[in-house]
């Protein structure tokens, strides 16, 4: 039981540490795709 709780705590803290980093990566990737869409739409209009 003790090893399971330690394992769950490890997963929890890894999520808490890496969640802001992952959200920044997602925001940057969204911004890149949005810029690409804007660039693609300009020649069409």
C-alpha cells in the first residue's frame, strides 16, 4: 500500500510540474498554426 501511494504521489507531482510547460507548448503550437492559416488565407482573398 505504501509503494502504491508513493507511486501516485510521484505521478501527481510530475503532472503538477510539467502541466505549465505542456500548456506553453500547446499555446505556441496553436499560435504557429493560426499564423500559418492567416498566411494561407491572404492569397485566397
